[in-house]
C-alpha cells in the first residue's frame, strides 16, 4: 500500500522498529470495502495511513476525537475504548508523526506503538501525551499498556504478555 519506513535495530531484543507516517499529507481516504466502512462526514471520518506488511491502520475522527483502527484485511479492531477511556487529558488526538511497528527477526509483527495527545488544560492550551502499545498475539491485537516514554513503549512491546483484546469494529 503506502510504505514509508525507516529501520532501526535493537541488539538487546532482536526486534527492530519500522516507522510509518501518521502525517496528514501521507494518509488518504480508504479504498475498496474500507471506503464504505468509513464514509466521509464532516465530523466523523477516517483516513488510511501507511502501514506495515499485511496490516492496515486508519486514523478515525469522531466529534473532535481521534484513535487508531487496525485491520488485517479481514477483521478491523478499534482502539476507541482504550483512547476514549484514557485517564489523562481531554479531546484526544493522534500526535502527527509516526507509528512504530516492532518486528521480530523473522519479520513477524510483534506490536504497534502510536502516540495520543490530549489537552491537559484547555484554557492554557497545554497538552500531555501517552504512547499506546498494541501487541499482536497470533495476529490479534491486544492492549499491552499505555506509557509515557519511547523506552517504556519499546520494552512493553518487546515483553509481550498483552492481555486486553481490542474490540472488533462492527
């Protein structure tokens, strides 16, 4: 699909990171069956961002809030409950930049990491952010944790043991 990545290698875990863009200029309206699942409406829509291997990721916008949906081409899982239920800030949105894919030496996708930013104080316009770590267990995405730093995110992703299954999009 749209692959723009940079590889980094970690000798400690034998996993590497592949980065794909979540910048608005690199994301497009979904195509095929996904276009019908994410119709364009002014306050509710989605764009598909570059992804890795057979996965597809969508930035979903709904009434001023954003989250990521993940598809393997057949099923679609949503992070909406995890992002909307976050215990920090208001008006969550995807911090534009990159999504990080943790990939095993074999090429198997182990995790997806993305940053959500939310208002800490709407009056002053200050933000805070968290990294959402989504692990893949036999291809099914599960929440591994919500952390503050890139180092914590990589460790959480590489540790695995993710237990909270993401909801299927209906």
